[in-house]
C-alpha cells in the first residue's frame, strides 16, 4: 500500500529555514503547515492526525517535540516531530493595542474572542494561561501555556496600553541626599 515515511518527513524539518507565522490560524494548524511544507509532495490533513501536546526537548537543538499519530486511510503509525517554539513576544510585540472595554471582572479565556479580533490572531485556551482580569483593565499579560503548539511555555507579553516608563513618572532625578538625624 503506498504511503509516506513520516519519520523521513520529520527529519526534513530540522534543516529548513524558519517560516513566517500566519497569526490568523490556530497554532496547531500552523504546526501542520510547517510539517506539510517539509514533506516530499504529500500533504496531510488535520482530520487525519492526532497530536499529543508538545513537550520540551533538546534533541537536534530544537526546543520542542510533538508526537503525531496518523489515523487516516493509506498511512499508519506515529512519530515525533522536532521544532522550535517561539517566545510569545515575537508574535505580539506591539504593546500599544488598546484593550476592548472590560466592564466587569472576567478572565483572559473569556476575553479571547475579542482579544483575537484585536490582535488578528486565533489563540485558543491551549495557548494562553487563564488569569483574572479586573473591570476597566487597560493592559494584561499573556503567558504561554505548555500546551501551546507555537509558543515557549511561560514566555510572556504585555497586551494593551503601554506601561509608563519610570523616567516619565519620577521627573526629579537630582535628589538632595540624606542628612544624619540630630535626635
């Protein structure tokens, strides 16, 4: 029966140049696109695969590995793919996005649909740690989860209004100093 050697395809991912990250796709689809870009003409569909969550890795100097099992017709087996996940700030480095109005206390996961619209992304609850968000918040931290297929676990980026610099808040920088107390 004809088929592809998935192990051979996985080795091709080791020496290819980095690919542009389309933020308008879910991170698992972005990984599948990387896998398909490195096959020998055979494209595999998402419906034909089962992905385990990615794991940390040091093999071949790649920071992540993911086990993928083929469940479609014509292929069999599973294998690991080795690749580098990104620090999340590399995708969302513009902290001057204004958050949507947040009228009540909520969570990041509840806000994901409106945040995805704002950031033109398709982040899922598998990508971002959930955290409370207070009503009226103007900024929040995105922290990548270990289950994200694209982002390094624990990497963070600030989303929302810029944080003022210390220099803009403390304008007097020439301080008089201290005198010993006489009491």
